[in-house]
C-alpha cells in the first residue's frame, strides 16, 4: 500500500498552458499541477518550481492550475502543432488528477488539434485514459519512471509513489494496447539501485514490452550535499569511474537484448 499524508491543495489561475521545452524531441511542455505528492527525495523539479510553498514543503503542497484547459484551448488555435511533453516537471497523473481530470481534458484538446503527446508518469492512473490514448495511438507515447524493483528501496526514495509492480503492470497493459512505451531508469544511485539484477530486470521489461529504455545516473544537486540527506552516504563516496561503468553495463545489456537505449539527460554536477 502507498502511504497517505495530509496534503495542502492550492488553486491558481494561469495565463499560459504550454511552454517551450528544452528537452530532446519535445517542442512544448504542459504541467497541469505544480508540486507533486509523490515526495521523491531525489526530485530535481523542486529546483525549477516557482511556488515557494511547494518547493519548501516538497511532497506536501500541490497547486492546481484550475483554468489550464481553457487557456490550452486558445493556445492550440495559435501555436504550430508539435510534440507536447506532459508532466515534464511534475507528475500529471499524481493522485489528485483522479479528482480534477485536468490532464485528461488537456490531452483531449491536444490530440484533437493534431499535437502529439508524450507522457511521463509514475502512476497507473494513466490507464484511466486508455480510451483516448488508444484512439490516437499514432500520436501518443507513454513513459514510466521505474527506479527499482525492490519495495524497500522504492519506499525510501519515492515514499508516496505507487509501487513498482503497479507501474510494470501499467506499462505492460499500455504496450499490449498498441501504445508506444518507454522506461525511464533514473536516477541511478550508486550502491542503492545500480545493481546488475535491477539493470537486467528493467532491460528485460523493456524487451518484453518493446519499450525504449532511457537511463540516467544521478545528477548531484546542492540539496543532496548535506549529511542529513538520505542519499548523501550513497553519493559522497561514489568511485570516480562509477558513471562510465554503469553506462557501459547498461549499453552492453541493451545490445544483448536488442533494446534501444538512450541517455536520459546530459551533464552532471560533482561533489
């Protein structure tokens, strides 16, 4: 079971829905919410979140962009169709979406206006919208972030996110429905989720579901560089060649299984 917590929900009115994206193969970004209840201890998004209350209470405050669908309606009449990354800085299918359905409405608008949709999530709630995704499967892909298959590790680093097994079942369902799928294995953390068994199991899953495989060794951020951060002891003593060894092992296994793999992001900070 995924634990629950007291959550503060705020509502705001926005002037824009789509923003230009700097991510590879993504033209626009769409985030119906600010902040995320999953509370992942490694999450970089807090560094790019403007709402100070959400940033300082990461995982406990979610902001609802209550008029985002109507704004998107206007923007899609003016903007050139392209690929829209849904959930680039917050999970668009976090539990609050079950109530507000902003993501579903936005996806409907985008697909009806000939935009392509690329979703990244940790939540099987995306299966609720399989009717929309299936009817536009040529313009849709869905990726799941899966960092580990061990529940003890998952509970440590992603305390309020859905169990990994639920994500695996969801990606299998999407793939069997003809939806293009991908797996995001990241952040990879030295001594925590970089073991050979984890890598092999995730690549096997990618092979079975015909999913593209993204890998992303951890990018060490300032908020992690303190002894009281749970990841500190894992990253402070990482071997100098750790990153290159991890990447090589992943790429070798991907080649053996015939799985297409790509780096998730570029650049890293060092300790």
